C-alpha cells in the first residue's frame, strides 16, 4: 500500500531543511562520507529545495563543483550533509564522470522521491 502525501510531504520538508550541503565522491561513501573529492578549488555546495510535490522534493537548481584533476579516478556519487557537517547519505551517479584534469562537474537538480524508492544523480563534466 502506498502512503499519502499527507504523510510524505512533512518528512520531505524536514529532509529539505536538513540536507543543505552536497559533496562529490570518487567511490562509494559508505556510512560516513568517505572518498570525498579534495584539493584544488573543490568545496561542498549549498543545496536548497523546492516545496514537496507528489511525494518528492527537487533541488532548486543545478549544483556546480570545481573538481581538481583526479587522475584515473571518477566522480561516482553525490553526498548530502547537514549544515553542521553530519553525513546523511549518497546518491550514485547515473554515469560516473572522469576528471583526468581539473574541470567543472554540474549535477542536475537532485530529486528525493519517496514514491519510487530509487535515487540517482545526473552529473556532467566540462
């Protein structure tokens, strides 16, 4: 049985006020946020969310990260954090992105959808 939006939307509103920073990772971040990209001008990015609709929330816009050269590593996950730096979890990239030299990673607006149960991040590189 599916749950109604009367239950899902308050939970999503809380998620949107909790998950306010995003990170990039070069491997599965596990339960602590390991394998985060570092170096160069890379920094975690702020995330804001639209109001819940139809059992989901979507970030207000793309996330743009400056990525240092990663050699043979690829960006494989987008992580979510609280403002205080507590790890919340990660979404796998739909297609891992290589960064053999410094570049820009653009993450399409993230969607947290409680009706489908599958979360994936779309990342492009320049």
